[in-house]
């Protein structure tokens, strides 16, 4: 695996673990800790080249679906001073899922691309 993508896998594993840790004071903390922990494990497995295309792809698609579902109809930003606390919270959660989705889909398509190259060789 390319060193750049290996680095990205480890980097996002750490960032997603940090994302899980800061969820401790969230009203629905267990749910979000699990979401970020799963993203961290998938990222770590990607960095270690121990995961196939399907798992990051499926979780990436689920992240996009979650983003669409949670995105507030009246997005008011990320700062609590910007608007209603519930709307801001939904916006933060939605964009967290979007970040997870983009990263996992990037990993999935990288796996797909490298597996095609290995088959051709």
C-alpha cells in the first residue's frame, strides 16, 4: 500500500478515536461513541491492509444516508451562538457523518483500485 494512504488510515483512526472521546457529554453519547469507534477501527484496518472494499463502502454509504437524514432543514452553523441548540447539534452530527462517509469511501475506492492493479500484475 502507498505510504500516503497508510498514513491517512492511521491519521483518521486517531482522529476518529478523538472524536469518540469528545462525545462523552453528548445527550446520545453511546450512539456517537460507537459510530466514531467503528470509523476508527475501519480506518486502522485500512492502514494495516486488513480490510476489503465492502465494509468501508457500506459504512460510507450509511454515513451519507445519515448525513441526509440528520441535516437540519434550517442549518444555522456550528457555533451555539449561531442559532437554536437543537439545530446546531443536528448540523454538527450530520457533518460528522459526512466526514466519516467521505473518508471511508475514499478508503473503499482506494482498496478497489489497488486490488485491480494487483490482479492485473
